[in-house]
C-alpha cells in the first residue's frame, strides 16, 4: 500500500501512537531523486506501469507487509518488485520484476534485505549487495533498488526522519544551504 508522506507525517506529529497502531512497521519511504540528478541505470523495462511514483515534494510510504494470499507463495519473505504479484509493488522501470526480499528474524526482531538477482542491483547504505546474501537493517537504512531511492525506517526512527526531511526541504525551498559559516542564502 502506498501512503502519502505528508499525510502520515502530519498524523504522526498530531498523534504518534495512533500512527504506530494504524501502520504496519517498519516502512520504506520512497523519495524522488533531487531535481537535476540523472538516473544511474539506463536499462529499464516498462510493463504497463501506471507510474504511481513519488515527487520531490511528496514521497510515498510503503508498508512492509505480506499480501494476503500472495501470488508468489514460494517466497518466504516480503518481496519488492515491479510486477503486481509482489508484496511491495514499485512502479519504476529500473526495478526488476522480483528485485529484493525482506525478512524479519523472529528471535531478534532484526530485519534483513537481500537482492533477488536483480539486473540493476540492490544497495544498502552505499554498498552493492551480493544476490542472495542478506544484509541487516536496523532503525534506519538507505536503500536503492535500481534507481529507486528509499529509506527503511522502524517506528522509532520515523520522527527524526520527518524532522530531517522537513529541514532538508525547507532549506531547498528557500534556496539556502549550510556551509562552514552557517546557514546562508544560495545564489
């Protein structure tokens, strides 16, 4: 399910516990690349996507939940990919049909991501993952699936993510940036 970041952030700032109960945690926050940033991958495949995508002003929040009676019953984790038979459907042409899998270790509660042999790769905090080898995800992690940029967040990290996002976007809207001398106007 795709949730609008602005709606969820507003609800969270009003009543964090209500959001904690209503959303399946952890989540992925899918952000559009900054304006002017070129995609890394040119290989892409379109499969009738409706292009339900984030914008710079409106990221999408993707819940980490297994679909009931999923079409991929052999997958033991939560699958992310471009086709509708995944648990998390990402409408991006650089994302493979079945791109990655998420699993929670029940004894420890630690989540793991593994690449499913995708063409454009899965990246965790800037490191390309070896297909099939799980990488642990803690409170907050930067992920990239092809050209899709996402942040993995547990509920405990969501508040700080909202504050960071608001600070980053309010500076960009004002044309300001932070330098060694402090906050200055961009020129």
